[in-house]
């Protein structure tokens, strides 16, 4: 595992950042974001990019709401997986969300993505719901997850 101090976390800003994020989108998602959406992300404080040895290793972004932030994207370059980059980006998003005054972080994840589910649960996300048939290409259910940022437990039972 890479120590967090070996991973440079920053808000992406440049056209080069946008281009690298587009490549990650195409590598990681069956429905990648389009160029205007990625251009928006690289100008917003709710996005974090992880760099390792000067190369974009991953990125994550959320949408800010009045009481919670919803993680919309998290992607790690395949050659950098299993090195702590996803965990570091999640922690960075958590700090950003707290800075915005959010009470929770929320996300949805494919039910068959066991690696992502394990990661999210390992940092404290709880399963709070299920959307049957939410994803297409390939078809899958969405597991809804939430991380309480207030120190109070919002949910007392996991939804399976």
C-alpha cells in the first residue's frame, strides 16, 4: 500500500487534467462523462485528483447539496489499483464535504462491485438502500451507501 504522503492529492485545474480524466472515464465506466461535464469538474472544488509519480492515478468528485454531498464518480487507473489511492481520495472528499458543512456523504455502487463495496464499508459507509435494476450495460442493482460526517449514527442497521 502506498502511504498517503506518496500520493499527491489536488483539485484538477488544467486542460491536461481534463484530458487524463476523460481517459479514466473511458477506461472505468460503461457510460463515461462527456467533455463538457469533465471540463466543469476540473473547475470545481468538489473534485480531487490523485497523482503518483506525476501521472494521474485517479479522481473522485461529488455534488454538493444543502445537507449532504453525493459522490458521483471515483475512478482509479487500473495500473495503480490496490495501492490505497481510492481510500486516500475518499478521505479527501470526506474532508472537503465537512468543509462545506455537509452532514453526510452518499453514493451508489453496483451490487456486483465487491471490491468497491468492501472499500466503502472499510472507511465507514453503511448500506442504506437498494435500487433494483438501476444500472444498464451490464444490468445490475445499485446499493445506496452513506457515511455520517457528524459523529452521530444516522442508521442503526445495514440494508442487504
